[in-house]
C-alpha cells in the first residue's frame, strides 16, 4: 500500500475519525512500528512535514532515518535508457531499489520544478520511486499533490465543524514567488470526498487549476461573493497552471482581510503554512481567534501517523 | 521553565553538584525523558553543542529531532507587522508556535550577526521563540550568551578546584575572524555567581565587553599582571563591542604562551573550543598536562543533561 | 579495535560466515548496542553507506548521531604545529578527542582529494582521527580504501558462489568524472584474502592501481581475455594513479556490454553503486538476471553490522 494521493483514501470520513482517535491517544500504538524503519528523503526544504512525520513515526515506535537527498546524496537520473555521462551520478532504478532494502516505508518530498508542466505532471521523482521501490511510498508533497496536508486539513475541519452544512472556500491569494499547485490540488480532491460540505474555489480568471483535478468543483471568480456565508476560508497561493509556473497576477485585492472575513459566517481561517503575512492574509485575520492555522499544523502529526499506521497494519 | 541565560540558574553551587552527580551515573534518569521530544534547531554550525546536547537527551531517554533551520527549512521574518513580500517565507510567530506542537523542549542556536549591535542585543531569534513558543526553550548559544558552555566551565572548575580560594582569569586572545561575545558574556555572568573564587578579566584597552554584563567585575589591562598567581586561565577571543563586530586588535603578544603560564600558580588552561592553535594559545600550553579543554568539552554533556533534566522535572 | 582496512579482518572466511548469520537474524543482538552511541561523520556525500550503517547500528540497538562535518561543523586543520590564522577553525587533535567523548564508536567518510597523491596516501582525515580519538574508528570510505564495501562484496560473492573454483574479474570502465581508487583498492585487498577464488584485474595500460596494494595480483590488459570464463565481473572506474587523479582514458570500448558478458561463464555482474548506466555498463547487463548489484547494496547493512558488532564485543 502506498500513500501518494487523496485517492488512496477509501473513506475520508472513516480516516478522519481514526485520526481523531489517534490524536486522543497518540502513543497507543507505540509497539506497532517496533524495529520498523521509516526513511525520509527530502529533495526540498521542509519544516512541518519534516518534524511532524518524524514525530508520527516516533509515536509509533519506528526508527527514522532522515536524508536531504540533494545535498547529502547523489544527483539522480530519471530517464530510461539515458547515457549517464552528464551530471547525474545514479539512476532512480538503483536508488529506489537500494533504499527499499534499508526501509520499511520510504517517504519522499519532491516539489514541482514549475518549468516543464508535462514533467511535473508525470511526477518524475515519486513515480520513479513507485516504480522501482519494493516498499510502500508516502508522499510528503510531490509535484502535483500534498495529500498528508489535505488529510490534516480534513481533520481540522472536522474538529471545527458547524452544526449546519458548512461552506468551505479555497481562495487564491497573491505571493511574490511562483508556487506549485500541489496543496490546492490535494485540497480540492479532498473536498470532493466531503459529502456533507459545500465547496467553492475562488481565484482570478486565468488561474484555473488543472481541470482534470477540479472537475465539476464550483469556481466563483468574484472573491467577495465566494466568501458570503462561508464557514471555512482556506487561503493559498499557486502559480498559473495554464501559463505554467508564471506569476500573471499579484493583485493585492485578493489578500484575505478582516473586511472580507466579515462577509463570511464567522468563518475559520485556514492556511497550510508557511504563510506570507500581509500578502496572503493580514495580521488581523491570522492573529484572530478564528484562525486555526496552528491547530492545522498540529494535525499534521496525526495525519502522518494515520498514514504510517495504516501502512504498517497492511504490511504486517 | 526556559534556560536562556546564566541568570536562570538559581544556585550555581547546587547546579554544579547535581551535574557532577549526573556525570557519575548518566543513565540513572533514562526513563525521565521517555516519549518526550527534544527539537534542536541550528541556525549556525555546531560540533560540541550538536553532539553533546543530543547525547544528553539520549541519556535521558528522549527522542531527538535535529534540524539545520537555514538549509533545511524556511527563511524567517522577525518583525511584527512586516509585509512579507521579500525573502522571508515564514514569520517567527508561526514557526515557533508550530514547532512547539512537535516538541516538549526546543533548543536553539543562533549566533550574533555582528553587524547591528541593537539587533544582536535584542536576541531576535531566541526572543522570538521565547515569545511565540509554548514549550520550554534552551539556549545552545545565542547572540549574547552561551550559558550551557559556562555551566560546563563551572563544572570543570569544580572538578579541578584548588584548596585555597582560586583566582580565575578570562583573557582575550587574538583571532583572524570577528567572533561574538556570547561565550565571554556567559562566562562573566557565571563567575559573578561564584562566591568562592576571585575573578579578573584581561583584554586590550577598547575591548571591553558590554558593561551591563561585566558590571563591577575586575578588569586588568596588563595581561601579565592578570596572570600572576592565577589558578585558571580561560582564553577566548571576541570582537570589539564598542566598535561593534570589528577587529581592532590582533596583537600576537596576547597569545597564551608557556612563558605567560609561568606567571601563574600552575594554572589550568581552559577554552570552549574550537580553538585556533598558535594564535589563541601555543601548542605547548594546550598540549600540556595543565590543559583541561577536552574535559571541558566532555562536561558539555552533563551541563546539557542537567538543563534538560531540570526542565523535564519542572514540566512533569 | 578499529576497522580501517581489509587488513583488520583476521579471517575473511570466518567474517563472511558471521555476516551471513547476522543476515538471517539481524535483530538477534539488539541488546548488544544498548546505551552505546555511534557517531557518523561525513566529509562527503553518501547514500548507501549513510543508510546501511545507520540501519546496522539500529539493528544492534545503538543510538546514532549523524553529522555532515563540512556543512554542519568547523573546517579542520590537520598539520601539527600549524599557526591557525587561515581558514581552518579547529585542529583534528581537539575534534577527534572531543567527539570521542560523545561516542562509543566513530565512523568516518572522507574521500581522496585526487590532487595530492602523498596527502591522500597519508589518509589525513582518518589517520588524524586514529591518532587523536580515544574510541574505535570505522572507515566508511577513506582516501584509499572502502573496506565495508569490499566486505559486503565478499558476502555477496559467497551467496552466489559456484561449485567450481570461481574466477573473479575486476574491470576498469570509463566515467566522465575523476574517481578515487578506494573501492578497487579494498576489493583487491579483499580478493587477496580469498583462498578459493582466482582473481584478475583488467584495465587500460597506464591505469595500474598502487602497486603496493595490487602486489602480485594478476593484471590482464586485454579486457576480452580477462572476461573469458569469468564467474563474477566487478566493474568500477578509477582515475589514473600514476598521473594522479587524471582522466587519461575514456574509451567506451571498456564499457561492460552484453557481448562481453557472453565471453564469461554466465558471470554475475557486480558494482558498488552509484553506477553510470550506459557508460560503466549497459542497461542490458545491469538489468539482466545476472546483475546482483542491488543484493550487494543490501549486504552493506550486514557488513556494517558485523563490523560494529565485532567492535562492541571487543570493548565490552
């Protein structure tokens, strides 16, 4: 069993309930991971994912080996049949097969390059590991998805859910650097599995996410209108998907402000972090009582722990 | 309870005695840290602190997660109200609150930048964590202090103390690079808590440390005179505090030599390491039987272990 | 007891048998390393060695502290008597003595610089640690040797040995970058300890390894002739030893191809990895059933575990 995408979750409702159980007693399964090893491979920077996934593994009694692949290992080649007389020292075929022998589970972070859409959509790194590894693979944010984040988001919403059917809004917001679509992609996929929530995506025209992911999810280009009566505002920047990896809009009117939050039904404010204050969201909003971003980050531990626990139970 | 400064030590005498007890039986409290997690965040290079603090935590049975914040995480913003459209990706507010959720104790190393005195004195990084973290913070060398080093120094001196009231000399020595004042600052503060030792600081005129720290500690500008009848010579370079972060003196006459050691009362030679041989101190002195620098480094483990143990006992 | 070279193995046959026992039940000695600490110091990149040595230590119940010395610590000085007013911050004398106090075993990786033959042959880094450390030292690939690799190679060959007396061929192959001789050196030394195998080295004229290592091992300059009736083909590039560290040959005719493998006695293909596909060896060969490179990497764990276990048993 791998955990690569929100699609690997059979029942979101069941998973969220299990995660909340784990949160109440995180050390209950301390013996499950005994003498099992998690190898975490980072091709990119990481704070929350690095620490929460490690913490989750330790809660399960696992051994953890962390490696920054870029700086500590060898440059990888991903092309089949490549004549390797250039920069890359090792082929993904060997790397994945070899690491599998030291690991019971391999977790991988490898961001989108945002230069070549086709390459990013092909998920070169994580697909390579999936193909050539012989142990379960966990996605710690790949080019197109960050499912452990979205699972944590679902857990957080379940903890704060309203009595009525909640309205959840994913809103684009400006950012000085070009960011991947991984987080919004997985959030959209997760929301599509929510049976008791209404979901709206709002972003400037032209900033549509991959339509194969958004499918028939509702898009509202008027941010104010989208915010009306919302119960959860999930802010996130992403770079342009059509004009791939470009920043074609940096309109500060899309920043989430206290005035905009007033349009909502006293909505909770969410963001996956790290967040650019006063660019994505004003201090007033993120510092308000309605901001649940820190609890969201806390739930990363239980999201990761559920994923690892589910895999360990499957390989037993 | 935090451990940020020598001022967090209520009774130096009591702490030194406890550390010496720990040293005799370092695994005695192996259960105290069970299922507790130490997160170590490095904003700068580290050898002794990195390994001895980890070792101390392992002796207490803790889990340890080590992170080089600069290269593995995100650039932090420290200014309240900043519009984060420049280099920094994450605000200390979120970083500190988030890491607190994965840690029972956070230990931090963040050196002085030596460019902006006010900023360094404000202890931007460690103050930010103190303000926004929700778990105890341990100082692994901040801009202005290195209290776990000075505690190890106190332990080492207690092990080698003479029958008579010892004379301890902190002597400046030359160095090719501009170094922070953190180590001498904490050493001075620790010495001010020593009731049964005499203390003299010696350095070239103009190299005075922050007078708010040295207070009425004795300063003797004549190194030879300072060395007379000394029982401990503690050598350390620091850059100019008045002409902040500058090297205004590199006089090789301040190097600790065997001839100068002859002026002392057969003094022990101490240095926090790393040390520039034949610049700070000659080979002859550091390789002599009177050099206790290696034992000093050894005591870093017990200094850290006492700090962690005291915190763990307080949070129980 | 240190493990620096193949020469530290008293009986290769006995060691290989012990390693195969460990492989069958790797957790049998889980208590041997309890409360013992392995410090792994990397002066160079590492994938297999980094993970397999850690894994081996965890199998033995040890604590592991991993440090990338270059980026996380201080630049070291190795010259006795140096006036340290240049780049290096710390002398190997202090570094080795200090790390010894936090470790029960120190494992070190420090590659050849390939600029100064004399310096590389002097094994500056590992010799410095050997001289100044006070705990056992393990070589995780030094300038001139990689004995844990060659021990893994011996284990792998023992698992695949033929009924008749096998013929083992170490063949040079081209590579775009200048590589050290550490792996072939240790492989040669290990083969010289094999009493029931025939051994041939093949490489272009001028690519002779250090004659003090190869001694009377057979050299055959005609690769095709060397391959005849071989049972094991061990491919590896190394840079020129005479014209030290230079690439004086990059002849693609030395690449191991399926046609060349046909000259052999259905030989197994071996390489220490990472390997440049279609430069060192064609895809066809390395992807064939006769390729045992992944099992070779797997045996790195048991090779390391035997080394650590032997040391732990000696220090008890």
